């Protein structure tokens, strides 16, 4: 009789309690796996305002790098990942005219060299960068450039930060010395 009561107790209280614990552990495990350290640090959420999202997309339809170095490829890939997350659309890697982002250094890209005066680059440190909205062949474009490729990489993250802070790009005239 005692053994039967003990079994009934286990069946009615301990087994459901274990099931709840296992279910909770499974849900928490799923949540923990959904965001790794990279996602926690570099999370790009879809812009909730359709008008702002459309404005960003008009300015960020393509990301063109000046040379296919590992640093600039990493910067381009992060920009594309961020733009896709924020705008909900994947940018191109070829110059599309309007909406192109030129990413690199003035020594390697004609558009960057023409849109940013050499004297501005001379004032930058090796990690400094310039974010600039301008016109290239009559089209509105963005320049993300550094005196070095590392500076351009810092500029790519700065542009994504501006997007996440919901700042418009159309009037960018930033020159930053050092990674900010």
C-alpha cells in the first residue's frame, strides 16, 4: 500500500514538475541558441518605419569595394548583412549608380578620390574615416572611406550605427579622426 501511494505521488507531482523543468530548459536553450555572441553584439533589426526603411534602401542598394582585400571584403560583408537586416533587402555588390556605397581608400577608388579632397584624408589618422553623401556621375551615392582599409572598416560600422540610431544619410558630412 505504501509503495502504491509513493508511486501515485511520483506520478501526480514529480513527473509533471520534471516535465515543466525540461520544457523550460528546452525553451531557454532555444532562445540561447537563437542569439550567439555575434548576434548580441551586432544585431541588425528591420527598421520599423516603412518610410525610413525606404529612404535607407534608396541610399544603400549596393556596396562596392575598391579592392578585394580581406579587410574590405569583411567591411563590405558586414555592411551588406546590416543593410539586409535593417532594410529587409539584400544589396548588390556592383555599382548601381544611385544608391551605391563606395567603400575603401582614395588610392584605390576613383569615386572616393573624386568625392573627398586629399587634404581631408591627410588630417585623418590611420584608423580615421569619412562618411560622405555626394553625387557621382549625376547620381546620389555614399562614400565610406579611410586613409587605410582599417579606417574604412571603422567607417562601415559607423554607417551601420547611424542606421540603427535612425539617422538619415542624405546630409552626411562626417569626418572622424580615430575609430568612434
